[in-house]
C-alpha cells in the first residue's frame, strides 16, 4: 500500500453499495442511522425530512490508505460535506461483508469532542467495547455543528480472515429548523484485507538503537529506560501512546500493530513512525549483548544488538540546550523558571542558581528503586534510589531531597537538588548510582 496517501472515495464508486439515512439531532444521531444494511432510513426514524442522495458527490471521504485495509493498523478518516448548510452532522458504521447486519468490523476512535461512539443499544460504548447483545458500533457527531468536517480513527479487524469490510457513511446538511430542510448524503467504501497483513518488512539501521537522545543517547540500555530505534518502514502510522492505550496503568506493548522485542521480551511502545520507534525497555533483560527486533504487519526486522545493563543513567540535556558547542542540563526552579545563565536561550526565562537554591532535574535509566515499580507502569507511589545515589556539581557534592521515579509518569526519574556552595560559572553536573555515572560534558551555570 502507499503509506500516507489520501484517497478520495469517489475512485471506488463502482464497488459502493448505498443503503441510506439521516439528520442532525440535538445530540448525536440515533443508532442505525449510517445507511448500512438493517439501519433505519431518515424518514423511518423521523429525525429529518428532506432529500437524500446515494453515492453523493457532496460527501468526500478521505482516508490514510488505498482499497486495502491493513489488519489491526489504525488509520484516520476525514468526512467532508461540501453542500452549503447551517448545520452538519454525520454517522458511520463498519460492517463485515460476511454479516452486514450485525458483523462489527474493527472499532472506532473519536478525535476530540466533536464525535463519540454508541452501540446498537443506543448507549455510549463502554471502555471494553459494545456488549455481545449489541455488537455493532456507530461513530456520530456529538452535536450539530457549523463545521462541515469530521475526523475519527478506525482500527480494522486484526486478522485477514475477517475478509472484505464496508464502511457506511451518512451525513446531513441542514438549513432547518429540524426536522425539515435537510439534505442527506450517503456513501460507502469497500476495503479488502491487505495481502499478508500488508505493509513492508521493517528495517533497523545499523547503530540505530540507543537510549533516548535527550538523555545521553548511550549504547547501553536498562530495564525501564526509554530507547530510540531508527530505520525505515517501522510503522504505517505516526503517533504517541495515549491514555486509551493503557490497561490498568500499564503501557501498551502493541501500538497500531507495531511491536518491539528486546531480549525476547515485549517492550512498551511509546511512539511510532515510519523512521523512528521509541519504547520503554522491559524488565529482566540480560546484562550482556541483547537483540532488538521490530515487528509490524509486514513482518519482523533483522535483529540489532545493543548492550543490556542493570542501570544506564542519563540526565535531561536536550539539543536546544546546547549553546556555543556546550551542552547544558535542563533544570528548573519550583516556579518553572529554567536554571542557568540569564539570556542563555532567546525567548526562554532563566535564573542563575545560587547555593541553597532548589532545582528539579529529570533522568532515565537509573534502575531499580525501593519499592520496586515494574517497567512500563505509571508510578503511583513514592520511590527512592537508595544510598548509592550521588550528585556532583563542579567540585561539590549536592544533596538530593528526592531521588526516585516521578509520580504519574512512566520510567521518568525526578531529582530535587539543593545547590551546594560552588564558585560561579559553568560547572559540570554528574549523577551516579551503584557507581554508574550519567553522561559527561553536561554543565550548569551557577552564581555565588
């Protein structure tokens, strides 16, 4: 398939079947208003009175794909109504061609608050999906709107065995007041499952696996740290994980059908794109050379070897804080002001820290805490790295009032540091735990 290519649904008009229907209710349209087989018509439901057009030229459907769907890979749809009106609404339903009445095909995901999903019983879809007694789901407008465009995502069935799928769309352009003055526009698209699951076999670049670059980009990785993977054809979509991808506080190991295997174990997938995937490294990896493999609908990559470690600490020092060839740490005061030389970066507020000031610095890869928190899990308790932790600023040791995982995050460490008495100027800052140090050449500008 041609990735990221938007296709106008009119190109597939010959394969479109067009039942019909709909509206603009004061809330979303009632269930079974999408024009799919078994749905009511607009006249039957009584939500609007007016005209209807099958395979309407005034209804454009754009989607990130071609005539095939890639099993399990989420894609974005845009519904655009080009008929001038005061208010607009829509509903869509995806059905298996093998069972057009009750065969739900995949699942919908709203983008923003303009749409929501209901089940065949008229109720909002529960977190675990529509019940077996009402399996068909419908994505519809939340309220009639002056915008003629609606966006949502659809995840196809996970297996080729589902066979062909038809997605039905019904949209209303209304000059009201309801129920009169409506023009109902109908369209549907028929998609075949991609051969072999679709997609192209991913390739990891040589040397393309490192600890996340903003924290040092080291070649050693440890349980719970963030790891960047670079290559090509790694994913058909681009996005980061979201709240809906988590299960009971645990991050996903599969994001839009992209998986990463580290030392034989599933990593937690944080970000995907065609050329880069970021993951949280799973627990219990070997302290030795280990293999990393990316899997997607196109197959599995060749393995790339990196070095597993118990700890691989790195502190936050982004490229934006590299000024004049010198890398500075990202540190903040409690009020959010950045710590460093005033004027270091144009448009960013800095204050130069003095002895006794308190700063917050973030890190990854520092390893196990007390109590232990499993990799890929949102932190909900206070943790501590223990007595082996050290922080040095210039020639002086600093005190850490807190040194543990940052609450409500995954795999992010937080350090609340009290500035020691050091001379003014650029001072190198390092941290270590169990004798393993963070990256060298990172500085903090101090005052005295």
